[in-house]
């Protein structure tokens, strides 16, 4: 049986360690600007859209149901009319899109 000896590489010193950490920081910075920051912006826009909902707005839920907001409740719920005389309660955060926005009463 032949055993080949394993030789350790020469240590690169402190300069090599700092360059590796620098590379990690650069990768994190790229990931932040390409993934994390746009997602946070999208979440803020969705929150603003949900907060601006009011009676009469036509919406689409995440399940694909189109309806008109009949009543806005304070506890994070909406009452949505999906057909004549058919009203359902949904959670505000499930609203995916606002199709038609009603004008505020002056």
C-alpha cells in the first residue's frame, strides 16, 4: 500500500484573510442591492396600497377573486362584494391589486 504524503499549503498571511473577507462583503453588498432592497420597497408599496383601501374600490385578491370593497373594518378585515348580494370577509393583506380606485369625497 502506497501512502502519499499530504503537504499543507504555505500560509498566505493576514493579507489573504482580509482579501477573502473583502470578497464576502462585496458579495453581500451585491445581494443587498439586487435582492433585499427591492423586496423591502415592494413590501412598503403593498402596505401603502392596503392602508389606502376604502369603500367602493375594486380589488383583486391573491386567490384571483375580483370584488368591490363594501366595508372597511378596523381589525384588518374587509367586507368585499363579489356578486350582487354576495359579500365575503377577507383579510386586508390578501389584496393583491387595486383595479379601480374611488375618488375621495370632498
